[in-house]
């Protein structure tokens, strides 16, 4: 599984979450919500420290990760977090692993 976070999306998280330099941001599976790839679940985002990362990336000053216990949600897909200019917020883009 590949995790990428576009620079503009990382900057949006910095501003919205009031993050300091070298912060860690976790993408986690939550029950409910919309736009997820598994029925009944969606992604949440929060500042956190890694325990057992399954996927990780560093964008600028920020470390983004997904924990091993959420790996089931991403089976067979990559996650790219891009900045959607029209919506003025990050967007999750899933692609099949080839």
C-alpha cells in the first residue's frame, strides 16, 4: 500500500489543526461517515503518535501514517491525499494496487 500526501494538503492540515513543526498525523478508520471505500466506514484524521505504522510518508515538516490495525480498510488500494482547490480542503483519492 502506498500513502502520499500532497504538499498543499499537508499545509491545509497544519492550518486547520493548528499543528507545530514535525507533527504526526494519523489517518484512521471510523464507523459511519461518507465517501469511504468500505461500506459503513470512513476515514478520520487526528494528530497522534505512531505505534505500529502500516503505511507512512513525510511531506514537508509533517509525518502522516496509518496504523497496522486499520490495514484491513486499505486492502488492495493506495491512498493519495490531494488538495481540492474548489472545495478548499483535502480529498482522499483511492487507486487499486497494480
